[in-house]
């Protein structure tokens, strides 16, 4: 079932329909009245080889939304406007698309499309989260030039990316069932005194996205998360909160022996103050000197104790000589794979919902990915890890 709402991005629905048909799907198109202003139902009817429904009823027919909701194996709403998003989030059923959505028992995927400020508005973000709490699957917006002339997030995902997301969903079904995955994520905070600390800008978004994707594939997931305001949505993920690098080290060492895969996505502080003051340090003079001592290297220690059958994945966030530094870490820490991203790449690094990475393996095997949502990057990473399983067996 392909639902189309009234966005300029509706023109992409013709290509999406063709790609779905080419992949072997039966496609029933539903359109809101506003969508028909952007693309002709006749065009989509010709491409899908089925009548397109734009109304619940007409003079000569009743389009049974309940039957349609039961018929579909998947419902994709692309593009989804801010208005239709709000309707779905709040259970309004004033057209054929929203009525079928409320009747659908199949997985529902939605690909929003709107201008940058509309997408970033708190009400839109709340509606997106609300749909996700219903179990619906977000195919995240992409960045680029928008119809308004602005540039940024809000573009509907390209049709090829939507089909890829569907393929991942239906082909990955429990592909990591029976695997135990350990993930570290977020920053660490190293106390200077009861008020101040040494930290970094990591939000934990990338590690949480990996944890969510691994859980969706059926893995048993343990997430060791530093001080982040975020947390995973999946209730199946075992969450272990820590603050300092030493706490993360202890938690990782305890969990590692039982895991099949360990993914070190956390931004761990390399150094900590030698001593933390028990009282707040008062301002005195123009200088304050801190003696720093080295924190334990979690990935290095795990690499030294890794056993046959275990896979260790590292991350490298670099600002210069990125690939050389990443390859050095890959070898030095006995990693099976390292994920490299650079702060020089726009849209990558801390705080963003997107990332641009390279997956580097031994033997000069490098896979460079384009800028994607962090959940899409997580899916690519886990695909690469699953290929390691296949190659070793």
C-alpha cells in the first residue's frame, strides 16, 4: 500500500511505484485530495496497474478502508506532509489514506517531506515520535535543497533509499537472533570538583541507533551509555548508565566475555584529573593547573582479550590524516572493523542526526558511505558485521 499526501515531493512517487513494481510488489496507491494537485492519479494507476483510490466513497463505489488495511503486507506513506502527519498522530480519519492507516495491521513506514523550519518545529518532532511509539517506522528525511529555496533537512528520502529501507526490514528479520551485542555510546565526564568536569560533545545518538538496529534484528543487546540526555526506545535493550571512563571500562570488561560482537561507539575521555576536589574549586589568580592521568583504553584492552569467534568494532573521529589514524587504531587495537568519520565532513560528527562514515577492514578493504541518517548508517554497519560472520564460517 502506497499512500501519497499533498507535497511537491509527490512527483517522486511515480519512481517509487515503478521501483516497488520492479521489486515484485503489488502496489495499491492511495492519495489524499491534496496529493492529486501534484501528480495525476492516472499516472500512478498506469504505473501500478491498479485503480488509484482518492476517496472513501464515490457515486458508484465504496472503497472499503478496512479491507484495504487487512490486504496490505506493508503500508508506505511517502511523501507525508506536516498536516497528514498530525492527522495520523492524533487518529483523525477524514480521507481514504488516514482511514486505511487506522485500519492497517501491517508494518507502516512513513517518509516525511516538508520545509526545514516545519520539520524542525517541536510539534512536528512530537508527532514523529508519537507515530514511532505506535510501532510505525520512520524513513528519515534527507538534507539538500528544498522547494522553498532553503537548504537543510526536510527532503523526502529518495525512492531508492525507501526501497532499500523496506528491503532491510523484510530481509533482516531476526538476522542477528542468537547473537549477543555489546555497545558503548555517549561521552564520559571526568570530575574536576563537584561542579565541573572534563567531557566532550558526544550525544550518544550513533551508538543508540546501532543498539536499536541490532535489537530490531533480534540480537540480545547491552548498551553501556555515558551521560546523555537520550535513551533507546526499544524495551529489549539492556541499558547500563555510567558517567566516567573507568565506570565504562569496568562495565565493558564485565560484559565482554559473554558477547559475540562489541561495538565501541562511545567518545571516551583519554585523560582524567589525577584527583577530584571534594569541594568546589574557588577562583584564585589568573591560572589553574590540573594534573591529568591517562584513562584505561577500553578498545585496546578488549582487543587483547578477544577470543576466536568474537568481533570487536571501533570508532575513529578524526580532524586530520583521518584514514591513516584509523588504520593505525585498527591494527594496534586488534579490531575487526573500524568506523571512520571526520569533523571536516558537513553533517557528520557530534550532535547531528546524520553521519558520513567509512567502514575500514584489514587488507585495505574500505567502504565509503554517503551522508545518511544515523539509523541508516547503523544498518549499513550491521550489514558489514553480518558479512564478517559469513566470511568466517
